[in-house]
C-alpha cells in the first residue's frame, strides 16, 4: 500500500531516501522523509535556498572558478544571535541544512575536521543535537577564526582519523 504525500495530497510519498538535484548551479543532496513526495521536498528546500538569497542582502554560498565559497561571517553572526528570536533560529537551522546538503558539513566524523577545545569539547556547529564536521580544512579554520578568535580558552582544528563504530566493535 503506497502513501500519498501529506503536503500535495497527489503524488506517492515513497520511501525515505537521499535525493540529489541541481538548483541555481549547485548540486544538493537532501534527505526526503517517507511522508513527502520528492517534488514537495525539493520545492521546500528550493524555497529555503531562495530565502537565503534575500537574508541580510548577502549570500551564504557562492560558486566561482569551480569552487564553493562560504560566507562564514554570515553563518557565525547568525549562529551567535539565533537565541534572540525564533526567526534567527530558523535562519541558523536553514543555513546549516544548506551546508549539509552541499557536503560542506556532515555528520560523518572519519576523515573530516573539528574545532575542539581542552576537555576535549567539540566547538563544531550542530544540527539540532547532532554534532557536524567540516569536510574541508579551510572551512574549519575560517569558522574557528571568526567564532573563537577572542575566546579565553585554547582551541585547535584537527582531522579525525579512523573511527571504529560500536557495531563493528561488538561483532563476534
């Protein structure tokens, strides 16, 4: 029995899965929940991207000479002020979603970068409660410089080596 999309009430929702598509010259990979059709989820995400083309008259991401450039100052400013109002929190979460969809931030730790303080305590961005990792060293450094340059504590950027998951460790 197939489910109908709860947004458009027309198309089949299908199974939860990652979907990849191009929009405004960028390649995005997003997660489509099982209750929404691919078209509605793409439309939702494209509206989110369009919202950021208007936010503070700045662009979070630009593309030049075959490379993505992130305006980390815009991200850090928004991240620092998101507790002030709900709109800023929505903007911060939306920015994080876009950076994840572009592969700039990821939940995968192995081989990626983190900003860390003594403890060790991760200072990386989060998506709700999940810690995110930078896929490029330059992005981790730019973020850390903008966010923690004046911190009273020491911090560093490090690349995470091998990660052995619980499932692998507990195998017979």
